[in-house]
């Protein structure tokens, strides 16, 4: 195991600063800082692959393999794939765990922990049978590890601090080395102070493709392959750093650390076979629901699901620590909602303890509040949909609870919500514009809803519907006789 830091001047300053703080804090801290400084040998990391970082929140183009076996690469939703280099037949990657800033959606930036400039970190793509060497450099203020979730590997490569390896101290680099033994959909995350580190956003997706010379009988070829992780944060309105001790009461529900309307739509061509790889690293389950089309669950982090064990669905529940691989034929044109079906998970930061004010006349109260808060608006007396149309001042770095504009008005969503846009003229993968947003769907004439106008007689006559008896009205009593079976004797 290597214990060397990335060779940058900032790290040298970090360790010099640590030594000064140790001297100020006492001999023990001085000795600890000196020991760490002694372990730092910047030149020795010249053997590591070049560090690659990315900080914008756009979805990068899928990374075509330049060396090794070919495959159709995945597209990471609002993310990217980590490049590698081949050295002596080994595929080498370089991950750096570090503090990052992530735009959750336009108008809000969170201070998180991530890998290579982003949270989640970049997707790692390999091929079954690849020999791998993964350099992990720790730029966090505390020790960490990386657990390769779902992988079959030697016990010493499993990444559990104190159990299978010493933790990676700040400034150190650890080298993991193993073979990708089975194809499937996986993820990576720390197994060191994970309550804090995962709540801060340390995680990433991993895809192992079947070797082209050994096609897997249960893994089909698809036209589009997309992956993302489900994550959640508790960030107070106006703040930017998550509260890491929160157990359940999160207020930002995200896909790849993006909340609607910051999540890009999934744009596909009509007739495409689409695969979505989704992992859940939140503290609760998520029933993921697709409008307009059916899908099947074709794989988990345990491996591909045999076709005989699949069934059609429109919603699948993804439990904590699970991956689900779903596939569908995009045969219905339109803009189709795609979201978590827990209603609070499709809203942005809110107060869960706000009372229900439906039907409450707030007129007099509003007058009093406006004396203290000019411009105050009453909310919730008719429900919360009006908030989607409201333009009210929010604390800095805070997203509206319900937001997003569609072709017919306010969408009124947030959190874990996006769209699958299916178009017959969407370019195929490999052609220019294959992933571009085609804009709003133009519904053919006569296929949209209509609203009744005054005097319209096309609706059923409500007076002809059966009615319940009024209170106090005479009722008809029906007597029912129940006969119990007699006793019987077993032969």
C-alpha cells in the first residue's frame, strides 16, 4: 500500500500548517504532524495516473474506450466518466477524495465532499476480466477508505477501515488492485466514518461491462445506457453545508446531487432500448416511477436477473444500499415524468413541521405580520400549489419548495423529479445531438385534455348518479343467517 500524497504545493502547505498547529497544541500533536510530514514523498506519486477533475454539473458525453475491449459506454446523469491509462496490461485510475462545491440547481450551491472535483465522483467503467489498479488520494481533513460495493475481490481490497486495511490518512495515497470478475452495476463509497462522509456526498457509480468475447446471456445490448445515484442532504435554507447527524429528516432529495429543475432530462429516440442504472445511498427507500411506459428490472448489484424472473412494472422500490438496473422500450412519444413516488421527495427544502392551514382565514393575521414583514403573503390556506406560481423572496442559496415551468404553466415539483423525452427524430447515439434536449413535446391535435365550458352538455348528468341515504332516513334491513359447519371426524 502506498502512503504518498498527490504532489502539489497546496499539500505541502497543508502539512507545514499541520506541523505548526501541532507545535501550538503540544508535543504530541507536533510528533503526529512530523510523522505525517515524514511519510510525504511527493516524487513517489509520479507513478500514479494524471489527476483529472471536473467541476461543472452538465452531463458529459459518454467516454469511448481508447484502449482495451470495446463496449457501449454509459452516460452519467449530470456527471462524467473517469479516464484511465493502460500500464503493463493494467487499467489504472486515480481518485482524489476532497471538499467540493456542487450546484444542486441554479440558485443553490452546496459545500460537500466528493471525488475529483464533484459529488458524486466520476463513474468508473471497466470490462469483465480487466486487471485494475486504483490510486486513492485523501485530501479530506479526516481518514477515509473506498469500499467497492458489490465487487468480488480479495478481502484485503474491500476497503473497510480497521478491518481489511488501515484507514487512508489525510495526505496519503492508497493503491487498490484487483480484477473485475463479474459484469454488472455497482457503486463505490467510504467505509470510514460513513455517517459523516456519505452524508457529505462521498460516493460514485461503477459499471462493469461484459467482455465482448464472452457475452452474458442475461445482459442485452441497449441503445442508451444511463446511470445515477440517489442521495439526500439536510441543508438549512440559507446554509450550504449538510448537517451530518440527520437520520431521517432530510430536506433535499437529489439524483447525483442535483434537484429538479437542475436534473437534466433523459432524451431518447423513439424505439430505443434504454437501460437505467440507479443506486440508492440515502437513508430510506425510493419507489422510482416512470410515466407512459413499462419497464423490467433486469439487474441488481447482485448481478443480472434471469429473464424468467422478470415482470413488467412502472414503479420499482430501491432500498438503502441497493442498485437497480431497469430497461424499457421507448415506444411512446412525449415528455414523460420520471420521479420518486414519495411526494415529499419531489419537493425542495421545506419545513416538515409546518401546520396544515387549509381553510384557515389568515386575513387579520396577514395584516399584523405585514407590519413587521412588508410584503408578507399568506400561504397554505387553499393548499400549496400556489407556491409554484409565487415569486417571493427567499434566503440566499435556497431553492423554491415547488418550481419548474412547463409548456402549460408551473410544474410545481422539485427534488427527485425529471423527464424522459421520447422523440421519433432524436438523433441516434453516435450522431451529433444524440443527447440534446429537443424542447417541449408538441401534442398532436385532439390528443390533449379539454375543459368544459359553461353550457356544455357532454358531461354525464351528476343527478342520475346513485346517492347515499340522508341521515335519519328510513333504511331497509336485510337479515343474514350464518350457519356454522357441524363437527366432523377425520378418518
